[in-house]
C-alpha cells in the first residue's frame, strides 16, 4: 500500500443527532475514517450525539461562559487537525438542531476571539480545509439546482470561513432510500478518506 507523502491529521465529525446505531450518516463517517486510515492519515472522530453539552440560551453565556468539557475537548481536536470533515443529514433544509447547537458551543468568542471593534474573528483555524458531506432523501441535483445548496453555502460562509477554514468542499448524497445510491455514496466517501479530500 502506498502512503501519501504528506499524511494529514483529520477530524471527522458525525453530525447526526441520534446516537443509535444504523444511521446512514454514521456509516458514511465509518467509511471516511476507514479510507483515511487506509491512506495513512491520522484520524480523530467526534460523534455529536454522544457529547454532553447544553443548548446555549443567552448571549451572556455564549460570550462569557466556559465551554463544557466535551466541547473544550473538541476545540483541542480542531487545533490538532489540518482537515475537518462534517457529515450530517439535511433536516428541514438545514443542519439538525443539535449540530447547530454544537457549532454555537464550539465557536464561542473565547475560542474564536472576535475583535470587538471590527466584529472579525482572529481565525484560529486558519490553514485548515474542510469537507461537508450532507445526505438527503431528494435527488442531489435537485437540491443543488432548486435550493441552490443553501445550507451548505450558509455553513461555509457564516461558520467555517469565519473561523479561517478554507477551502471548503462539499459532497451531496441524495436519494438515500435507494440502496444503489447508498452503496455509491459509501464508496465515494471512502475514496475521499483515502485522499484526505
């Protein structure tokens, strides 16, 4: 097996809110991790559904509260990695609520360090790249053509680029009720893992 000349530290984040086994997003996360290990990369994984954290309910808590230990551990993993992979199912046209709550916890001002005068972040994750992998029941081309990949673009612009992550690439896996589409998605994501893409 030929390993790439520059193995990358990768953080894979499973954004499905249900910790029960058998979800397709979890299988995709498994496939990416297996491919990345096969490619010689160093992989850490976070499953959002298993983390212990509360939903932020006030600006004061977000700005001045300490992150829960589970979130602080994720922040450390983000600092260690060079490539972030976030997988999630499209729910009501966007991230599941728990995944959004997770991102709000991670991107606290104490971590992002927003400059008050400009409102700009110090971009603590500058130099890292990302891959977004989203699953849905509708065909992928319909989501991209009709909905113009709204949630993906919002996540890239308002969260990932804000903290310095770029480039951000995306993979949309649609029609997941179809077994052939599911199998093709797993193979594609495993290949992305091998390439750390």
